[in-house]
């Protein structure tokens, strides 16, 4: 399931940022992909909808959020955790 989550998160990010899927790698940062704060918010909404989870994201204080957005890989790991928590 984890690889399915990773694939879907990368697809969502690529779709929201109008990027080719091959450009979105776990090592990529949102900044390196050219994703601004609006693109991030749109991606978060799409992730919440796709996985039926609620992302604990505080746009005003991202340093205080438990949802790590430092890289695509970090986002994938955070989504995997949320999905695991929602299934218990």
C-alpha cells in the first residue's frame, strides 16, 4: 500500500503543479518544482480528498505543523502516517 500512496501523492503533486510525473521525485522539494503556497494548498486539498484524511496544516505557522512539507518524500511519509492512523 505504501508504494500506492507514494505513486498517488506524486501524481497529485504533478497534476496540481502542471508538471510531468517524471519531474516529481521523493527527493524534490516543492520549491525546486516551482510550487508556491497556493499550489501547496491545492495539493493538500487534493491529497485530503484522494485519501479521505485531514492534513494538520497551519499555513500561518508551518513550523508548528506535524505535516512535513520539506520534500515530496516527506509529504509521502506524512500521508502514509495519516492513512495508517485513519485505518485504526
